[in-house]
């Protein structure tokens, strides 16, 4: 009797799991499915149940071939959207391989089983470097909870040693900081405020045992511009901020726009080259990025940036001579 009362829910689950535009079912298929669950059903009752589910809001599509076929039409997420979400999950370096698969399995349940199999096949053709810190996923939630509740957080912070083991900073003592925001730049970072050091940032995948503290957050300086702080961190390496002008081959223009965004000023140069100016942190990371393009890109100004690049080139060359 209890199973019979659940008949409507089982029919809804059947339509969600077993049907889509390419995989239709008949009323006879639904009756057979219910019988496997020990629920007897008549054809007329199934039609009544389908009408009730449509009234509830399910998009049940009927097609006519030799028989009447049914499938669930629109869903909360279309298959292309789910494929995009799977790509995002799989490409995220701050998710472990285990957590990525768990999330993808949940995404599969948002479509039919045949279409879910397409999502699973998509997983194996992508190979990304993933974090090994299983706690990171929960750290993100804990930090958001702390910011929402206006609380401090505590955690331990570590570096990797040559043996691949964790080496905790401050002799393993706990950090107590004011969480300000989370940002993503290849990895997840916490922007925090500390009274002695001001604004600092930590990589979430190097945090351990994060907890929301009982203490309320300290008042943050009003003059702090979070957007400017995040823009000023170029791959999390500090350098002197400057308006840098670059000359490059036209084929590198896409790479420059990807790097500097809409803030870049672009004009035509000579001999098929272009001139790009942007405000950047003149850091080793930025200079290495320029070096990576060899003779196809060079710094025109300021001179301090040019000299910094020359110095970096000499230091690098000394490693090999």
C-alpha cells in the first residue's frame, strides 16, 4: 500500500531518469517499470497521473509513431549547459579529483541516464592538474559562512617540503584572521585583514583545519578597495605598479587582451606590429610572461621595466652558464 501511494513520484522519477528527446517511452514501459517495483497500475490511471504531473509543471512531450511515446522535455539544465558545468568542475585546479567526480556524478542526475553517460565520457578526455587537499571544498563554505556571520576564522597554514610533506608555518600555531573575500586566480585565495600586517592573502589549498571562530571580525579600514587589491596581484606576485607599453606581433594581440582585459590601450605600430599599454605589476611573473614570447614582444616603456627584464634575463642566463 505504501508503494502504491508513491506511484506518482516513481513515474516522475522514471521520466527524469529514463527519457529525453532521443529516448522516449510508452505507457506500457511505465507500467512495466512500476510492476518491477511491486506497484500494479492500469493504463487509464497512468494517463491520469501524467496529466497531474503536467499540471504540477513537468514538461511531458507526446509524440506519435506506431505508438504514443512520451519523454520529459525541458529541464532545469539543458545538456549543453551541463557539459559546460562539467568542464568547469574538471578544469578547476582547486578541486581534488575525488571531489570533481562527486560533483560530476551529481550533475549527471540533472539529466536522463543516457545523456548522463555523455557527461561521464566527457570526463575522461580531460586531464588537469588537481589539488590534493580534500579540505579545500569545505574551506570555501566555511569562509563564506564566516563573512556572512561577521566572524573571524582560524586555521593552520603550511608549505610543501622536498619530501612532499606538509611543513606548517609558525611551528604549527593557529592563525586568527578577519576574512574579507575570496578570489580565484588559477587557485582559490582568501583575502584577509590582520592588524599588524594589513591586508594579506592565503592560498586555500595550503590551509588546514579551518574553523569559524566565535570572535566578531575587526572593523576594516574604509579606504580599502578590494577590486583594486585583486587587480594589483599579478598571479599573486607583488611588484611595482606601472603603466607599461609593449610592442608585439599582431598575432599576439589576443594573448595581450586575455592578459590585460578591456583596460588595455591598443594602437597600430609599424611593420604589422601593435602597441599595447596597460597598468600592471612589474613582477617576475609579468616579466617572465613577456620573455616567453621571445623576439615577438618587447617592453618599450618605462625604462625601469626594461631594466628589470634585462636583469631577470641575466640572472636566468647565469643559471645555465
